[in-house]
C-alpha cells in the first residue's frame, strides 16, 4: 500500500527524547548519621536480591559494627539534564528517523494534554495511578512545546493520543507510527519505531498471537482483534489495569494465549473471555473501589470496565460495550 501520511503518537518522542537527555542518579542518606552516598541507582545501593542486603550496602556493612538495612536510608532521586538544544536535536532526529524508516515524507504529530476519559471510567483501580513515583523528565514540557511550535503537533485532550491517532488513520493511506502495544489491536497499518524489524504490520481482522523469544524473557505478542481480546483478559500493568484486581484467581499471559489462540471466530473469543471472567468472579461481591466507595461487582461489571479501558476508539463517537457484544452473540444468560 502507498501511504501519504505518517500519523505519529509523539508522546513517545516527548518522553524518549527528554529522558535520554538527562542523567539519573540517587543520593542515599543514612538517616541516623546523615552521611550521604552518591550512587547510580537503587540496585547499586542494595543489589538485585529480594532481601535488599547486597551491593554497596553489603560492602558498607563490612566496615560497620552495627549493620544497616535498606530501610535505614532516605533516597533522593537526582536528574542532571544536558543542554536543552541537545535534547531538542534528539527529538528532531527521531522525527526524521520516522520518515526515513517508513519512506513516507508527510508526518503528522500528536501530543497529549490532561486526562483522558479512562481516568473517570476506572473504578476498581486508579487508571495509571501506579506511575505516581515515576520521575517526570525535566524537559518534558519544553520538548512538547517544540513539537507543537516547530513541527505542527496537534494537542489531544479528553482522549488519549493513541485513540486519536487510530481514529485519524482509519481512512486509506495513513500509517500509524506508535510504540504503544494497544495499537496492535486496531484495524490499521502500523509501524513501531522501537521494533523496526517487525516492518509495517497490517493489524486488521481477527489477527494472530505469537511468543516473542528475542529478548531475555518470553513475551506474548499479537495483532488484530485477538490482541484486544488477550488484553481484555490480562489487562495492562503499565496502565494499572488488572482484570483480577478483586479476585484471587491468577490469569496471566499463558492462560490468555491458551484461551484465545485456538479460537477461529470473534464469537468463540468472547465466549472464552466470558468463561475466564466467570472463573475469576464466580459470584457477585462487594469491594472497595480505589476512591474508597463500595462497589457491587460481578464478572460482567469487571469485564465491561476492563474492555472500556484497554480498547482504543475507532471514531470520536465510538462506544462499544462488552456486554452488548455478548448479547449480540447470545452469550448473556
């Protein structure tokens, strides 16, 4: 297919460029004595063991009569930025790199601002609230303003950038450029600049699943609607979406693969998802939501919420309800 426009989820550029333009270290302060130690990171302080008694701490304790534990330290995160022009140059090189990699000259960038509807929609766990301790890059806003002012980036509000990129790419000739794995579940042509070896992927149709063994750990991958169905089963730890948030039943990638991979139709996939949620939530219950309110939930309540959170919109008025699809297939009791 010939593409006339790259439509780029440029939040990736904002964070990648600004993160790469700063050095991150920690200052570990021993609470009792006030002694300060400048270290690369927490792993250097206490090592890789779950007991957190290795690394620099273990060597320090060899010199002390009373050994210290990791809890005896206050840790301050430090960020030392490069000059801003260097960071902005990195952002420009990333934009140019997209055009070079895809062979498409015309590029439209999108950057996000504010919260999406998913923040209000979530009830069990706070959407993306697990990122509260993540350091914000010093030059994040400067890079975003640079993309807006000098590269015509469009500011996205209320929705998320990946929603709008998908919506604007539903017509022929548009190529989605995104590192977000959610985009792999949408009916678009997709290029992931973090995985150029995957090439341009056609993510339309029911799709497929596979195990990626190229890294240190095996990861489940997928394209098409099957990937959406997998995410409905396993959620997204990065965005704090957990289908089993109020259940003791574990349901991970292997279980999701075994449930969805054999399916030949959407109806079979929805039946598999329903079966999994009924195992996680065999009977209704009352739980506390993250806002402190009491929620009366059952398997369908949770499935509806997770589906809303993981599914990217295909149009600005798109509102597909999981339970409605089950009813269409005659799968609601």
